[in-house]
């Protein structure tokens, strides 16, 4: 990999823009009040650092008459380390969504909230209101450290959870931008401080020579310099045995290690995870993080600075598709990475501490906090907080927050925990949940419970196919198919995204759909229920109309050949993609209704191919997403005709 030190070598236009932006001020400072309903392309890039994306309503784009002006709006995302949402902030967000947004809130897969539909002219008013109510959006997007995740459960009798939450906040503060552009532009220079950062964080940021080596580092931004990072950087803090944060998908993950006295000793360190990729571009990859060792708590800030600075100096600043931290690990390997890391953190890391197996945790339903109080986990399907027929989720959360003043915590799986509930409040809160149609965990179809979707249409400019809006129907059809096959009690992790960027972490799912064309999806199989294993691509393009036809062979094979208590993801991983494809090639429906239609197994004859021809056929299957049978028959018909 080329060593792209700051301000040297060939760089992308975005890099030049960042350097000329006066630490993220321009051109936002001039465009905010220029009378246009939109920001320029340069403005859009810098706007991300302030927590906002410019979007268009793509439904209107499709329907509008030719020559009509595009309808622009802004998405605004909160910076909420560990998913913590003070009750005052929630009430403010709820009201803002009605006054300025599209009347919904959306819980993200990184424990923040998104507001959609904000007009440019109202953006400043919304940000001011958020900051006045103990919130922030700075650094929620852009080439910078993003929201730091932590297990959401507010246990008071499990110190490791307290440590995870504590360091999520401290690392978020350590890596927050320091130049003040956010306050200058949106708050007219007034610094809204919701909580003072820990003195140890301030001292660690200023400390030079420990994690901030190399050249051209500004005093104004002592970690990021003038151009910030080559791309976004994601951090999660996990608790041993609890993988609610999907730790393997992050650029940097830390696992809390405590001693017998429940004192924090340090963290196991994982680096190089990342799921963004592009279709038909083998140079873009999905990757899970590598374990590199253990860091004592006294050195954690220096190590985190060192890893971020290494990405700052060695990340690709020319090709943004190749600029994420994972490419350094993929191309260097762990050992070379450790050697270069010594230039920034000149102490060899100790061996990782042994950990118990990780489990999936969603914390839905009622739980004791360990201090005599309770928290309750509420499912938010696809993360969308809204009121609709039969479900008044938005009403329920507004009523509870206003009446009881209990803080919320967002989970990495798009759900929400209501915390600090006294024993004598449980009954009344449960009545509100019941009245508003919010289901208890055992009333939720498990396919729905363990699913996630990105927003996709109509707001995301990168969407190729539907995601959030398609998921309910897809899950209902899958459940119906499972019932017909005698697998009515089966469940697995299902995720869907409208494009290959992977915002809903599909590449870790047991079954995933990744948008590849209008109404068509790439299908991935074989991730694990506890999100510790990557899935693999099975079909390049499955049309939504062929969902049952594409999945029935897999589910039938699973029922027929699974071992005792084997999950669907483990089955697919054990069999392997080629074996699954070969079974599907010769499968004829076993469903009674299909047989009743008079369908029968086609007469099949075996033809032996040369190794070269077979490899060409396999390549065609991967590229076209068709079956071997269909490709061979089409080729023969064309040739013999």
C-alpha cells in the first residue's frame, strides 16, 4: 500500500476540499443563507461532518413532470455514544420530527437517531434545538470517528457494562473535532457544553508523540490534522460474551477485561472490520476484524490515537473506494500492521485475554437493572418510530418520556430501552405499551425480531432496490414458506439493504438480501446468529417475484440434512456455497400444492464437462446470477438453432 502521508501524493477532490475548508467551515458558512434550497456538491461533502446528508425524495423524482425542480431535504443524525438519549432530547427530537421533518424518527444501527425531511432553511433551527436539549450531531457523519457503540443494557450490578459505557463516551470525546466550526456555524460561536469531558481525555488528546506521530499535524486538530481521515472510522466497545455491538464489523473494537475484583484492567483489541463494498468490483471487500492483543487501561487513549493516526497517514486518500481502514489490514496482514503501529505506539501489545463465546443480545422485554429498578426493551421494526394503524409507537414513547422522564438507550439492532423504571411504575408503563399496540418479545415473529433493514428508498441516494419498505412482505413470505415446509418454528437473522454498502450489516446475517437492481437482490448465506462469521454470496440476482422459488431448495435441504439443533446459518456454512448451489440445481418442489399441479421431476441426463468448461460455467453463474441449467440450455438453444 502506498504511504499517503497528509498533503503528499495524489489525492481526491474531497481531500483538497477538506484542506481548503478552514477546518470544516467552508462552504457551509456561506451557503447556509444563500437563498437556495440546496447545498453545492462541495457543501454536501463538508455538511456530512456536521451530521447531515442532503437527500431527495426519490418517489417524487420518479413521479415529477420533466423540468420540475428537484425536492431537496436534509437528514440529520445524532451523535449519541453508547446509544444514550436523555429524555429531554427524545422529546425535542419527537417534536422536531413533526414540526420540521417527515413525522418519523429512525433508530440507526449505530445507536443514534435520524431525522428525515428537514428543509435547508430549517436546518440551523433544528440543530440549535438539539444542542439545547443535551444532544449533538457533530461528527455523526463524515471522514471522522463516528458514533462509538457500547452494549445498551444499563446494568448496575455488572461493572463491565459501566466500563463499556464510560469509555464509549470518553473515546467519543477524545476523537471529537476540535476546531469549533460546528459551534461557529450553527450556534453563532456559542459552545454548548452538555457535560465536561474527563480531564484525562483532554490531557491525552494534547499529548504529542504518543499516537500523533508523523507530519503536518495542526495544533487546532492535534489528532486529525487539516484533512481529517481518509474515510469514516467506526469504534465499538463490547463486554465479554455480549456481541450486541457486532464488534467484528468495526474498524476498531475493544472488549472490556476485568479482574476478580471487577476492576477494569484493560481491553482486548480488534482492528480492520468493515462491510462497505460495491457490486462487480472485486477490489472492494467485506472483512471482519482481527485480534491484535491486549492494552492496559492506562494506555488505551494512546493506543486508540495511534490506530486512528495510522489510518490518517497510511489510508488511501486518492481512491475513496479503497480508503477504509480494513484495506490496510487486508493488504498488509496483521504482523506488518503491528510493526508499523510501533511507530505510533512504541510498546508491543500483550497477548489477548481469553474470552467466553459471544452471544446475541437484544434486551427486549423487562429486565432488572441490578439496583432495584428495571428497564424494558421495545422492538422498533426496521428502526422506524412512527404511528400507524394498530401501532402507535411514536405516541407511546412520547407519552412515557414526558410523563416519567426516563432516559432511553438505543441498541445496535435498532431497538430502544426505557431505563430507570421504579417498581411502582412498571404497571402503568406496560399499560401504555399495551394500549399503543407494542408487542411483548414472545408475541413478535422471531424473523421480524432478528431482522434489520436500511432506509433505502425514498431518501437514500445510493439505493438500488427497496429495503425498509420491502422487508415486512419479504419476512411474511419467508415465514409462510417455512410453515409450508414444516419449519414453522424456525428462525434466523435476516437483513436487507438497498445497495452493497451494507448499512444494516447484511454480510454477517444468516440470510441477507443486498440490492443489485430494481426489485432484484444478491443473496448472502452462512453468517452466524451471534455475528461472529461472515456470510458468503450465493446468488447474484434474485428477483423479488422469485423469492419462494429461490429459497425453497435451501430450506428443504436444511430440513433434510441439518444436524441436531443446527441453525440455518451454521448449516449453510457447513455445507458451503457450491454444495448449496448444486442441490438447488436439481431440486424439484416437494410442496404438496406444487405436486398437485401436476409438476414432476424433469428427465435429467448427466453430461461430463472438461475442467476448463466447468470453470467457465461457474464463472458465468457468479456473474449472471442464473443457474447452471439455465445457462447451459440457453447456450445450447442458441448454438443448435
